[in-house]
């Protein structure tokens, strides 16, 4: 399985023999430092906790996007509850 990250556009992958562009959410970014690393950490968390690939990609996109709302990489990692709450707002889960 290959997932290609596309920054603010989300990510691209193949699921069930179908190519999919999985969009991110729109935010007013303050600082993008660490957003890609935070996406990858979130991806690893969700996939290792048995989320399906599409949901994992969507939640990792949200996590990366939310991380751009604060300055710096370390202090911008959003809490799981904030990611899941935002996912409900955009009808992901």
C-alpha cells in the first residue's frame, strides 16, 4: 500500500483497486512546521489501532491540518479528542 501526501490537498492512495484522492480539511495555517511528521505519526497511530485505510488517511489529514493552527512542531500536536471531534463535524466517521 502506498499513500502519497499532498500537503493541504490531502493524500492519494489506492483502496479496493480504486485510486482515491482523500481531501484534507480547510484551515488558516499559522505554521506548517512539523505538519508532515504529525500526519505520519497520526497515520501510524490510526492504522495500528485497526482503523481502515480510508479512515486512517482522513484522520491523519485532519491531524496534520490542525497542527498548522499553532506555532512550532512540538506544541502543535492536536489531542486525539480534537481530531475525532473535528472528524464528526466533517462527517468522516
